[in-house]
C-alpha cells in the first residue's frame, strides 16, 4: 500500500528530470527496500524506462535503505548531513545512485501549480510560500539569538564566547607550561643521577 502511494509522486518527479531517469535505466530490474522503523517498509523496482513500480513480495532485494526515526523531516528540508545517516545494506553502488538522485531531484512546484491555476497565480503562491519559509527561518534565528543573549547577559546561565575562548587559551598555556616544567625536572633528575 505504501509503495503505491510513493510511486506516483516519485515517477512524476522522474518524468520532469530526464537526467535522473537516464541514470536509473542501467539499474532496470533492481529492487530497493525502504525501511523507516517501526511502521514503514516497502520495496520498489526500477523499470527499463527509468521509472519505478511496486516490487512483488517474493522479489529479491538488491539494496536496503533504512532511515532512522526523525530523519525524514531533515531529508525533506534538504539537509545534506541527513543523507549520511541513512543506513545502506546490499548493493552499495545502486543505493548510492539512488541517494545521489534523491539529493539532486527537485520538484518544480510552480510549474505543476501553473497547470491548475495559471502562471501568475502559481508564481504568487510559490513566492508567498518562499516568503513564509524565509520569515519562519528568520524568526527562529532571532529567537535563538535573543535567548542566547538573555542567558549570557541578563541571566548568566551560559558563558560568553569571549570568556570561553580566553579559558581555552589559558588551559592551553597551562598545558604548555606543565610540559616545559616536566622537561626541566627530567633534565635536573638526569643531571642529579650522574
């Protein structure tokens, strides 16, 4: 059931990106299993056209991609580090090809909306969505800066970066002095033993 829900959007994206289908065509007949514990587990097979379809239940799995819980939102937000957290088993070349396509496959929302509501309205809807995301990002950044300032200036719960830097420099200097003192003591003990 989940495979059939995932197939239509994936194939829609693949039809819009010829390069991705061409990269998948040599993988025709290979099967990938997507596992997001504890509930999501489905398999897809690559078709000769470069599109995908649901794999039969008895089909051998060539590669398995396991997504740890909480990773999916990071992937949807295009977090590059999130792709490194995906667990791969089986045919690693096939899995890496799928991940490369996943990283570089982009949905042209404006193009799809223009078929439904026209070019101008689609453009304005996408602009409004981009503005909303930008506003949300700026709000979170401003809130974190305000909280950090409050916790360092008003309610000193956190150390100021300058103080932390000075502390690290002092610790490094103390470490160097201790090493020099140890070398001097070693030289003196060597002289005393002669």
